[in-house]
C-alpha cells in the first residue's frame, strides 16, 4: 500500500488539526467530504482522544474470558455424554466464537492504542475474522434459543428433531453463514473501492463504522442490511423467549421469584439485553450522525463506547450467566476443583 501517501496525509493533517478542531466539535454545517477528512484527522491524531483508556475494558474482558471459557470448553469436549447433547454442542460453539472475538478485538484495540499501523491486507483480514466471530456468536445464540424452544414445547419429539448428527451439521452451516455474510459485505466494499487505505492502516473498528455511515450508497446499503439481519436474529430470540414464558406460565414455575426457572429466565434475558442494547445504541447513533443531530466527535465517542465496552460485555457475561447455569457443567467443574484440592493436600508417602 502507499505508506508514503498516508504519511504525507498525516503530516498535512497534523499541521491543520488544531485549526480545525472547532469544526470537528461542531460539524452541523459541513458536507460529507469535510466530515470524511475531519474523521481522518481524528484517526491520525488519536492522542487527543485518550484512546488508551478504552483498551482497559477489552483487556479485562479478555482476561476473564480466557479464565472461564477454555475451562467450560474443556468440560464439554472431555466428557462424551456431555458433548453428545445438542445444547452443550451449541453452547461450546457460542463460547468458541466469543473467545475468538475477544482475542481479535483486544488485539485490534491494543494495536490502535500503541499506534501500530497495519498493512491494508492484514487489517481487512482482521476485520473479516472479527465479523465472522461476531456473526458466529450471534447466530449460535439464536440457535440456542430455538433449541430451548423445541426442547420445552416438543419434549417427546426433541431427540428426533435435533439428534447429535443433525446438530453437528447445523453448527457447520452456522459457520458457513457466518463466513458468507461478512464475506459478501467485504466483496461489495472491495468491488466499489470503498476501502480507505490510510484509515485501514489504523484499522480502528469505531472509525471504520463512522466512515461507513459517510461512505457510498453501496456501503450504506450493506451496513443497513447487516443491521437488519442482526435485529432479525435478536427479534427471533426475543419472540422465542416471550412464547416460552406465556406457554409455561400456567405450569406454576414462575410463581416464586427465586425459583430456578425464574432466575434462569432473568439471566438469559440479561444476556439478551446486553446483546441487543449495544446494537440499538449504534443504530440510534448512526441515525443521529447521518442526519447531523449530534456532533461528529460525540458520534465517535459513542462508537468507541459501544465497540470497546457494550459489544464485548455480553461475550464475557455469557459463560457466567448462561454456561455455569447448567448442572452438568457446574458439577463437573466442582469435581475437577475438588480433585485438584485433594491432590494438593494429600500427604506425601512415608519413606519405606
């Protein structure tokens, strides 16, 4: 890529950044081209935004995720009876997607905080892997809700509807759709030459999201189609939970607030809220930015908050609020901890 051109843009932008800071804070009278260059200046002058503090949430979430997610995955895949059940296979797939997303997004945030510039191809690959991991987690979450829906409403036909062999095929299809969906998006961007080399050199997801809203019509179309698909998945999850609640309301399992069904339902809806709210905030922020109801700088701060905090928070809450609720997994984890504890405190053999 043309690194000298990007360096020249950085030098020019650095000399004009302070004189245009007022325009950056108040972008209501600027056209799309001016907004583009103002945002580009912000990308090349990240010191004023204190971006390093936005590295803390991804690092904390990755640390917690690395601690709990591989442990649950080990329990699932090391026990034959557990890994043959549909719900645990889907849970393991969702946890794997979330772990991949946490790893790559934290890497992206760390590179941005350290002002490390990536080649265009490396940035596109990183963004593609992030999109695949996010779609994989979202599609698997929808599949988990559908699995719960079928298990509760059709218990006698559940094994026939979702045997282990069919579940494995569903998981493969989920990954295929997770790769095809962002793949089409990236192909459209590449064919319309909508990738911005200098901004891709920085490879900041929040910056690229803002640029998408000020891009060509093809880019905006892909963005809104992606948003629509994500909202459809979340609406499907919400509808399934609502139907399950009304179908099981007459059984009496919701009478006690502290019952296992009530607590599980509350935790599942908490995870659903944390999946849904960031996208809703991003949708509102996108609408306000397009119609110039908020300053460009405010839109960037909102995008940073959504991407670095709200969108990764459900990835680390999911194993705690969802995975550990399964009795088999929690019991297996307790037995592992108990065996390790007994091994540590067992007395050494006396010399013969």
